[in-house]
């Protein structure tokens, strides 16, 4: 949950009502947003 809060600037209370599947989806979105894109040559 910390990575979701960090990337989207959400307080932990914003995630209290989310189920495990929804948290997993948001966690993946946070990972995608926070992962640097590789530059092609």
C-alpha cells in the first residue's frame, strides 16, 4: 500500500475500503507509473 500512496499521493484511509484485487490493480498501475522507461538507440 505504501507504493500506491507514494505514487498517487493518497492517504492510507483512501485504500481502507478496497479489496485485495483492487489493491493489486492499483499497485500494478503504481509500478508502471514509477518505472523508468528504457530509451531505445
